[in-house]
């Protein structure tokens, strides 16, 4: 979403230069966009996580993320981007989070 959003903003925003993705990140973004359009997602490996991190760290992607509400970027995006290495560990086991609500 952020990769495609950056391309759209680069075409339509008055300050479009800040949405131009670097060449290295552009190739990764194209690869990830192709994966995102498939029905059979690959497992999140360490190598794939590193590529996603590289794209996430791109200045244009960060500028686009700042406008994420316009692109309907999920609120949890930053959490997952900051935890990619942990989530891509072959031994990773998701845990349930118990939320306790208090009524005041």
C-alpha cells in the first residue's frame, strides 16, 4: 500500500520529489507489490523481512506513511515494521494478548 501510495503521491503532489522512492527500494517495492497481489503469500523469512525493512526505511515511504490515513494504512503497520525480525524468526510463536477493560 505504501509503495503504491508513494508512486501516486509522486505523480499528484505539488512537492512530489519527497515521494520518489530510491532505485534500490523501488525494485523491492515492485517485488512486494507483486507478492501482495497473489493469493499464495510466501512465508516471512529473514531475507524477506530484511527487504521489507529496507523499503520501510526509505525516506519516500516514511513520507507516504505520514499520510497513511489518506491511503487507509492500518494503524498496526508501524508495530509490525518494527518487529519484522522477531516475527520472521523460524521459531516465532504468536501469543494471545489479554486486554483487561475497567469501567470507570
